[in-house]
């Protein structure tokens, strides 16, 4: 087991870094945001992150953090529940993105830690960032070989929306270059169409015949360019097989291959946000003075659907339990 002081918040609170490791991989988890600071698989650092806590406090790309209370965008930064309208922070134009100053900005408490797993907890107060009811959240990371499981449990004290995810940025070749030549498969028949502000417009077109068709392998960047900057879209999953991972049968929802490493993604969620770093390149350097580059990473954020709570989806009441599991399984090619 390894635990070390990572930095001190402006409030004076200490932030710690915990290491999970075995012969195949190393994962470092920070208590601020329950954040994956790095994930090294077979000697390659495949998740973006920074050398210092201070950089996380300044940057805005949510690198490796747990996202909540509601992930992705909420249109007009408000929602209605049982006839009451709740106003949220506008941090993405007129919209609320990733819960405002959400769970990625909060200090989590470690409640269990072994050589290959860690559990962190956070209590979100009633009214935090405009969301109603208190919420107890627990996230567990487990490492087996070069496979990383993330398991979420959230228990509300009253009715409230819940939609969590993790915002890890992956590059299976290591950072410094683009992921445009990575080959991806996403098992989805449809995607969520969005307006110019990336808010769903109500349409869920078939992927067939569009740049969103990853039912067969394609290079990630081969259909980008011109009027299409790149992917930042929810794919509505239609997996064709499941595997037993970490003792649990989960649908296989995506596969990505770099030059020497591949990754399979499993989840029990209905959607995944496929994002390829369209806004990377302007932020601070990654670890070891590695420059950010446009399309320098991809995200596969398992989730419900953007703006789901404005469509009656994602509400949990007292006595309900929110659960969510995702596995990122890395292997040598």
C-alpha cells in the first residue's frame, strides 16, 4: 500500500494520493474529485493527468474525475421535478455542465483501501449546486491485471436526479500525439443528436451511413474535419455480447486499439459519451511537461443520456439506490 500527500487546498485541507498496483499496471487515485491521476498499463501511461494539485485547481477539462450530481449537460441550467423548477449554475454558456462545481471539485474521504482497491465516499448536502436532497455517494476502484473497475453507489435522502460518470482521458499510445489513428468499435445502433450548444434536440438517428457508425472498426479521426470537428456525442448502446469481468457479467460496449495496447469497455449503463478532446490543446501541460494536443485523447464516459433529467429520466427517491459499474480492460496486442 502506498499513500502520500499530494497537496493542500486553499482551505488548508490535505489531498492524498493512493496507489493501486500489480505486475501489469499502476493506478493513482487522488482524494480531490476521487480522481484517476494516472493509469499506467504495461509501462505506458494511458490516462491524462498533471504533476501538481495546483494544476487540477486551475484547469477545466475534468481530467480523470468522478462527475456528479448529474453528468453531462443540462439544458438552460434548470430542471423541473414534481412541479418545482430548480436552477443550476450556468458554467457552459446557458447550460449546466457536469453538475457545476460538482463532485470533481470536492474532497472525498477514503473508507477502505487495499493493495488493489480503494473506496472513497462523499456526502452532497441538500441544495448543493442547486440540487435537492442530501446524497451519500460511494465509488470503488479495483485493479486486476491491467483492468480497472469503477463501481458507484449513491443513496438519496429524498427525491433528486443522479447520473454519475468518470471523465478519464485515454491515449493508448501514451500522451503527446493524437488518437486519430486509434481504431474504435462502439456497439451502438443510434446516437443522441444535439443542437449547436450540444443539447439533445430530441432526435436519436441510426448511426448507419453516418460518421457515428462504429459498429465495424474505424480510425477515430478518419471522418473528422471540414464541418465536423470531432465526437462529443452520446451513443445509445446496443451491445451484442457480454463477458464476466471482476466476477460480474457485463455487456461489452466498446473496443479501442492503439499501436500496442487495446482496451475493452464494459458497463451496465444505457449510453456512453464518446469525446475525443476537441477542446484539448489550450490547457496546461500533462505530466512530465507533455503538451496537450487537439484530439490528443478520447473519453468513453458511461452514462444515462445528456439532459436526461429534462426528459423525466434519472430521478431517485428516498429508499432508492443508484448503482453504476464500468470496467476499462487493457490488454497487449
